[in-house]
C-alpha cells in the first residue's frame, strides 16, 4: 500500500495567503484556486478587482495541473507548438497558470491563478506552492 501527503485546511489557507501576498505585492487582481490531487476545489480566493470570469478559469487551471500531473503551461505549449488536436481534450483552461504541488514525488494538490499575464499567473501560483514545499 502506498501513502501520500494531503493538504490540510491550514495548508490550503497558507497557499492562498502566500499567493495573495505575491499578487498584492505586485498590484495584481487575480483569483487563486487550490485543488486536491483529483482536481476537487479546496479553496478559492478572488481578490478585489479580479473579474468574475477569473474564478472559473483559475479553478480549471488548478484542476488540470492536478489531474494532468504537470504545469498547465506544458499543455498550452503543446497546442501552440502544433499539437492542435489537444484542444479537443476533455479539459478546460489549458493555459499557463496551473502548478501542481509535489511532495515526495507525488502530486498531492495544485494551484491555479487567473487574472494577469500568463507568466504573472505562474509566478503567483508558484509563490503559493513554495509556501508548503
């Protein structure tokens, strides 16, 4: 039998807080989503000024990073580099900004961010992930 770490409510809040600090420090209005390893939402924080649409996009990015077991930027790059058939995959939000939380080589959760430029979304998500790493 294998065992793995999971996020507690405290861990989820820690990720949201760290990601929000990164966004606030840069003046970025975003939504931050945290999911478990199956892509199920554990926490969502929509910062003041973030568009309503960003809440759905951030959730999808987190889900895809969790179930895809990699950063969503990989999926976006696959599509942009010619593998256009991947857009028909049964996933939404195949854009940069989803980052898995990896502990002992296993994906245990993911963070998704939406609301600013792709590299900024990634920067915020990675700040959240680093807070529990």
